[in-house]
């Protein structure tokens, strides 16, 4: 490029150059939709200029094939007159390059998010070109490339199986007060460094850091693009009014088994007649499935068939492993004693959030019971 504004380098197929694309001046430069492979040095080199937008390029790869550039996929600011505000966004595919995916040598305000960065010889994103830059307390080390922005730390992942499967990611960010965009990525393998890269962009979560916030953050995304054994990584970018500077990739965090709800059986026994009925204990139980109890509940000899209404349980039932001694008044049994739940259970292992139904009377059937196991199988 030269000193003019609005330079456009769009839609080219560039193979085997020294640098595939080189920008050394100008402003509001657009580099969009190019294929840049097999360069001797860097795929795209932005040495100077003001506001360069890099979007939708294939850098080092064509249709998933490895035709990498010899140096970095993208190198930003390798000279003293380093560029201002380079945005590497919009689904660039940056892979199989000999150096870093994106190497930020100088300058701040460089936004790198929403790309597929994988299988590069160096880090996916490298601030300073010197390998992994460790986080520092409070992110006070301003002045380096992208102010050496701290990366997030992921502490947990969980796939929640439902009508639409969801990936929940628990994370934290040690950084200065302000607003941040945290981008999340999945990859089938972790980089040998243990940090990044980021092959599949999952989406972003916007957070605010302030003095009195001590709780971790949770982001949720559609889980259709991930599976057990994939690795999750993240980046953090300061909000635009601050600098837009993006961090390196975080350490990888592997997705492990999603907890599954386990089915057990409730066996109800009439203490007077010895009659039994078995019911599933997990999920929604409609009235029809409770019908086998009707004969026990309404038997003429049933001493519990009092017909007296019970208006409320009075308190949450916190444990099935403990005897139910009363429901408003001493009652020896609730229509049928629960003698076992498939096998002795010492603990539920997860909170039962609600019974889901009000027992209105002994003289009428129970319309439904809904049990919700949270976070872990019922053991």
C-alpha cells in the first residue's frame, strides 16, 4: 500500500510471494476474501498504516489443505512506525503457517476475534512474538503489544443435554475494571504449548469487571459443534472505548462427560395388605402411571383412607433417605410406605428442586410428581 486512504486488496489468489500481502502505509485499508498461501515469509504483513481490516481470508490453507506460509499467518507492527488499529475479524481461516497464526509485534488496539486459527507452528495469537506471555495480577503490565492483555482462565465446562444441547463454560478474567468481549473457541486438539489454538469460533460473552465482583462468569453456547474430548479456549478483548486489544489464547480446558440423569424405581408397599406397585422415580410421572396405587389407596381396609384433606406439606422434602415422620400432623404412612428405591440409597447426590405437585387429599389420586436431578447422576 501507499499513503492513500481506502486501499482495497480484495479477492486475490496469491501464491509463493515473499510476503503474500504487505501494507506499509495508508489508512482504512481493506483486505478481504483473499487466498494467501506458500509465501516465503508472512501471509499478510501489516507494518504500518491506520485502520486495516482483515476479513474472510484463507491464509495458509485452501479447502482444509495445508499450503502454509513460511512465517506468520498475519504479522502486525514489526517496524518502529507500527500500525494503528488492525482488526482481524470475520472468519479468517489462518492455519498451517510456520510461525504464529497472528503475531502482534507492536502497537495496541488490535482486535482478533471470530476467526478459525489452528495448526500453526507458533502460538495461535502471540503478543510480542516470544511465546506464551503469563498473566500478571490486575493486568498492570501496560505498554507492550496489545498492552499484554491478560487472557481468561476457564475453570469448568459442561454439556447440558436438553431439547437443545448447551455448552456451559465457567471462567474468570483478572483484568482492570471495565468492559470486555470474551471470545470462545473449540479445537479437537490442544496446542503443544497448552494454550489455544481456536479452530471453531463458538461466540462471545460480554462482561464487566468491577471492584466488588468476586463471582466467576458463565457463558452458554449451542453445543452442536463440540463433543467430549474437544478443548475449549478463550481470548479477552478490551471494549472499544478502552482499546479493543485482544489477548493471547487461554490455556486449553478439555470437555469431559456430560452428567446424565439416572433412572431408578420407586416401590410402594401397602403395610396392611403387602400389595406393591413400582414407579419410575425420575422425570414427570403422569396420573396414569400412578394408577396402580389407586387400589391400595382406596381399599376399604386401608387404615389410611381417612378422606381428610392435607392442605400442604409444610416444608420442602430435603432427603428421601430420611423417614417422613409427619406432614402437618403425625402420619405413619402416605397411602403406601416407600420401602425401597430400586436399591438402598444413602444420598441423592443432587438437590431435588421441587416435588412439582401439591398433595391435596388422600381420597384423590396424586396427579403428578416431578423430580429434577441437578448436576450429577442419582447414585
